[in-house]
C-alpha cells in the first residue's frame, strides 16, 4: 500500500488586522481546532498542517512560496474566517503551483440566537469573506475545488478526503518516470501521444529502454531469489497442477518468477513508477510478462500493454488516489459484449495483465497458450472480479489537449461459469445504459485501454483533471446523448479559444 500520510495539505486561514488582536487570537484558535480535527480524522489519508493566519499580502505570498518549495506539501485548504480583502491574495495566487481547495465553512454550526451580537458577527464572517476570496479566484480564472458545509459534517469530511486523494495522485506524477520497453503496438493510434506535451502538462517523463536492457537484469536473477518468489506464489495462489514442481511446466513458472524479479529490480534501480511492454517486441524474453505485470500493479506500479504510456501513468495515479481504500485499481480493456436485450453486459479483460487487487477470492496461477507474440506460453493469474459500483477512466491525446474520460459502471457477478477463458475478467453494465454509454465513449474518442477502479469515483477524477488543467468528460447515470454531443462541441470551442 502506498503511504499517503507523508503528504501534507496546509490549512491557511485568511483575515486582516482590522478586527484587533483579540479577534485574531480567536481566529487562530478556531483554525487550529479545525485543522487538528481534520488531520486526526480516519477518513482523511494525508496530514493536515495548520499554518498561522495570513493578514497581509506579504504573509500570503510567503506561505505560498513555502508551499511551492515543500516536497511534502501537495495542496492548500484556504478558508476566510473573517473578511480578508481579496486584492491581498493576488500576488500569492499568481505564483501558487499547488492545488487549492476553498473550504466554505464557519467555526460554529448554529446561530446562537439569544446571544448573537456584533462581536460575534465581526468574528464569524465566512459567509461573505469566502465570497470575496471566491471572486478573486474566479476573476483570475483559477481552477480550484469548492466544498461547502459545516466542517464536522461527514459529507464535508468525505469531500475533503476525495480532494486530498486527487492531490496525492497529482503530486505523485510530478517528476515521476515511466519506462517503455519497446514502442507501442504497430499502427495503433490511441496509444500514441505527445510525450513532450505530457511532461509539460503532467510533470512525468516517459522514455524507452530496449528490451535487451531488461533481459540483462532478468538474467541476473538468482536461483535462491526465484525459489523464494515461487514459495510466495504457492502461499498466495492456487497453483495449477501443470506448474507444480516435478510437472512439465514448472520451468515456465520459474521463468515467470525470473521475469518478475528482473522487472522489479529494473524499476527500483531506475526509480520508475510504472512501465509498458508490447508482445511485438519480446526479443530475449522467453514469455510475455503476465503474472509479473499483475503483481507489480498490485504493488502499486502503473502498467499498460502495447506501449500505452498514458494509461500506465493513469493507473499509477489512480493507485495512489485509492491507497488504503477497499477494492483495487487495474489496467483494463473492453473486450467483448453480451447483447442480451434483458441483460446487456461488457466483458472486460486483457490477454494477461489484470491486477489482482480487483480479484474476488483467491486467484489461480495458470499457464495457457497466448496465440500472439511468438513466445512460450505465459504464466498468469486467473480470477473473477467482485460486483459493485466502479468506474472506467481513459486519458487520450486529442491533438490540442488531453481529455480524461470517465464512465460510471456497475460490475456484476458472472452469470455463467467461464471454464475456457484463461484470463482475469470483469463483467459490468455501463451507465446510463449500454447503447448510450458505449456510443458516448466512442463519440468522445475514448481508448480501448482504461484504468478500472473499484474504490474511486468520478468526482476524484474530476478534481484530478482540474488540478492538471485538462478536459474532463463524464458518462454517468444522467448522460443524454444529445446533450453529450453538444458538450463535446462546446469543449472543442473552449479549448480552441484557451489554447
């Protein structure tokens, strides 16, 4: 599990000297209480760090300079306890490079009807202080999250949790490295993209290493390390008889373990957070990495097949965002449909590489022919995925911008056994229905590769897209295809104007 507690969100409260020392003392006390409660909340995975009340342009500028330079700070929660004139914030907001959440709350939940006086009114001015602050961010066209409500309400805390998780995913991308072993699958369009623009926009780099570089590290794996990993396989999975010691494919299991050890060492030595490979470039490998890719994803690495670096990076970000939550995140592909009018379904799978974090029960470790790639039969984990709400997310290069597309779905248990399907798989129903959901995905240019998530929502991804400054498109329960077409057209105009 990826530890999110190392990340900090700074709690910054705005005021001014107009109200006097006694009022400012109470502002600071209230802010400290709120930040402490949020930091100790079991729902919020990061550390909320109290910062002294800012009351002048210089104080605001300096705290944002410090936030920008802090490696642990992933964002700012800003709250105006009193009225904080917004012209003071211009300089700080202009240089802020971290995501900002505007918390529109107040310290007291209720109006003290019998005791309220002007001292109370001067102290508790969030209702209009936050509007002054909000105007300036709108005037400056700043992307930010706005959360409204009493700071102890469960819904408010959960919304803060969601934003913090998105900010953690965004921070993890900054300076991240992803490696491609070989190029993308030949002639395929959607897995291509502008890696230079991606590094400018997203903060991560993507570079290629020849498969031979990887093979060299794989071949260095020791027999003792392989023995140890196979023991781990035997403890965690149901091992097919063909792969057990003494049987004809035991050597294939050892080779799969060798590949996993080599891949992990390569990623660790290069400080990579994810990788891609392709079955069209396997020179020197005995088999396409199957169980290796599955287990490395479960350990937190991003992965996508056929050289799809955009999806590999998205898988990593979503694993960071979902860290510690029930359920998992996995590379996924829409594979085939069930067009029964009364029960229309999508079967999601891939040749080998679906992450065990979404498995329903104990996976089976098996070996089967692949049919493409021209290599030995690869070892893989086979399992069904659990039922429940989920999302599919795809990031695509539209030429003048990146688009993050999300489809809300509901996964279902298999309606029949799949005894001859030798891969991990998921069955789901896309919202709002099969026809609208699939048509909207195609109209939006969504890829066949996605990240499938059991523990994140569309709101997590919307916050993430706003932090990245990229287009967000949602296909959900209320999607209407006529309005959806118009939304895509309006977005085209918007992004042409704001290139």
